[in-house]
C-alpha cells in the first residue's frame, strides 16, 4: 500500500430519481477532488435510492435495475470519473441476463468500468438475489475490498476479505434511525430533520446517540481493529423513504480509530489520508497470523442462511 487520499460522502438521495442522485454524486466528487481525493465513495443503492424498493414486485424491481457494466448509470458514473480524473464508487441495482436482481456496488475510473461487488446478505426486498463471493482488487497501488451494509455485521465477511489481501475495505451503508428493539434504538422524528437549521442541537443529539453513531461505535471500529484494515463508511443523510438517516460518513484506521468523519447535518464529503505503516503495526495484522484453522470446523458446517434485520420490513407486515 502507498499513501492515498480517500473520500467518503453522505447525501440525501431522492427515491427513484437517478438523474438527481447522480447530480449529487457529481457535485460531491468535485468537492472531494478539490481536497485531493483519489477515490470517492458513496452509499449503498445511492443512484436509484434504496429503502423505497421494499414493496416492489420482481418485475417492478427489474424495471429499476440495470445491466452492469453496460447500463446508463454506470456510463454516467464513468463520465463523472473522467471529468474529475478520479475513481468513483457508487451503489445501484443490477439485473443479469437471467433476470436476477442484485444489490450492486460498482467502481469506475477515468478509463472506464473496473469492478463490481454484489451484496452477500440482501434483505430489503425478498426478490433480491444474494451475491456469491468476495471481491478484492488492486487499485491505485492499494488492495481494496468491498462489503455492503449487513455484510459488515458478520465478522467472518470482514475477516475473509482481509485474508484475501484487502488493506482498505469500502463499507457502503444505508443504516441507523431504524425501529430496532435494541435499547435506545428507534426512528428519528422527521420534524427534527426538517427543522435542522433552526434547532440543530436536538437533531445532532439523535444522530450521535444510540440511534446513530452510538450504535455504529459498538461494532464498526472492531471490524477494522480485529482485522488490521482501513474501513471507509458511507451512509445517506436526511429523509430516506420512511426514516431519517444520520449520514456520519467516516474513515476508520487499522487501530479502530476514527481518522476523519462528517459532523455536518447536510450533504457532505470528508477526505482522509490512508498510510501503509499502520497496517503492519495493527493488532489485527498479528491476530490473523495467530489463527488456528484446525479448530474452526464449526464455522464452516453447512446451515440454512437467513438474513434478518432487527425490525419488520414493509413486505413482512400484514396486509
């Protein structure tokens, strides 16, 4: 790995409005590059919007999804990368030649399409198909991996991605402010978001408490610390279909420390300098070498995989 400046963004996406959302991707990419960013990353499903697809049928979902890499949104993303001479990463829904639909994260450069990753644990719509593997790529002198939202909640996924050589893991999310049963969790009143200019303190308290940052800090730093990797967290801010999201875009280092983060109550982008010396100094780098695989047979026993969030999805509610 070399020294590299990486950006992570937050913005209030509009449901089913790729043109508007791509305009925000373009503007925030411009702002990131002005701060020296060589890679600019955005949240899960940010191009079409994400949470609003909960009630869609398979046919409706296919209408939202696009081929990757030959669809219109990827072409527009490449145009943004070329305009600002940088690497851009963003989320959308991909449909393949068989009609399956995936929650997909794409990486493009000024030279064109580079890579995609399909979420391993989709749940927001029952017609989404799960991805079937990890993806770690060489990018600008670094080894980079990808895990989308829920994928990062399973320690095994982050560990395997690190063992495949990832030094930096991009972690696009749509999370927080959800009706979870965990203590202190729950939704954020939309009126607080709408009144954020007049009363920012109350909204910030919600964003930084157990509904937002407080919950992230329970586990997100641990994923970076226990594996000795940089984590690049992106997330929307503002109204997202039926809940308020807190943004909180941040980059964590291999010690699990927050390198940089957004405290803004608006669309924003933050840039951090990632350096190689922390990788070998980190505890996680030593822990991976200390593993004893002969003891871990229980981890790979076959089981039925069921991805369940801690609240009721719209398609699960009684008619």
